[in-house]
C-alpha cells in the first residue's frame, strides 16, 4: 500500500498516547506497514518526574530501515519537561515508520505524544 494523499482527506482523528520511557527503549508511536494512513505528530513531550535527578533522553525516527536522531542524549532536569516536537514543526509518519525513545534511567522519564490519524 502507499501513503494516502493528504489533500484528499476523508478523516482526521486526534489522538494522544503516553508511556514511561525505559533504558530498554519504547516505541512512542508507530504507523503500520500497510495502514493506508499517515500519522501527523503534533507534539512530543518528555517529562522528568524524578524530583532530584536529571536523566538523558534519546528520540529516534525510524523510516522502516534506518534510525535518525530527533534528540540525542539530551539532559532533562529533575521536574522539567522537554518539548521534542511541537505543533509548529510537526512530523508525518509514513507507513512503516515509527518514533522510539530511550532513557538513561528507568522510572524517571515519561512521554506524551499528540498526533492526528489521517486517512
């Protein structure tokens, strides 16, 4: 399948996903290989919920075969939030693409991702 023409939209559905980021890494958002949809990522926030220690975050965009750094070992201070993607610089996830996150410490960082499902 191919990505749909976003000029000929039939549906746009707003969605939000949230998760704890681990040292093993997580998939923040994924668009299936034959989804026949495009995901427009409006925002990606990484919050440090540890009141004392900072933690590093690495965010990668995978195009189905290669990883590209959106953020590489950026320090998120204790009780702070990092805006990785904002509405003014949204990213489209094509079919088979995903965004992953890896933390330097378990239990410190959380991700919140707002996106639009376009079909």
